[in-house]
């Protein structure tokens, strides 16, 4: 496999979903990052079953512009019906800890450990 240069970061909105096993990205994010699909998978949703493209990515935790720890390999599915740009599923949440700041209504996600 030929190594490709890292694409520039893409900003987007994410939804945390503890009811899904696999994290999902929108078609916009996949295209902006220049991702090539590696396989397909069947997603089971409230609306029924659907087939989705999958992408191999390296997920990193970033704090103040600095990557923390080693990137974690992750397979994400593509869901073009998302209203957000990414749905964070249990595959990411199990590796994370979250901090809720009530007064500012913000959530921060950190690498577990």
C-alpha cells in the first residue's frame, strides 16, 4: 500500500450516539478528505437496513492543535442521510472519556487513559 499525505483537517458537527456500534461520516466529509471506500457493510437503522460504504481511517484525539497519543485505526461507514457530519458510535466512545461542562453547555472528548 502506498502512503498518501495526510489531508487537511475538515471541520464539522458530530452527534454522539451510544446506540450505534460503528461511527459514521457524511458524504461531504468523505469527499473533502479524499477517502476511498475499502468495503461495504449493512447498517441496521430505525428506518430499516441499508448498505453503506466503509473507509479505513486513523482517528486521533487533538488538544489545542496537538495530537495526543498514537492514532487509532478505525473503520467508519458513510451515511448520506446524516444531518451532522459525523456520528460518534461506541467504537470511538469506548476509547474515550467525556467531560460535560453544564454552565457552558459544551462536551469535550478525551483519549481514555
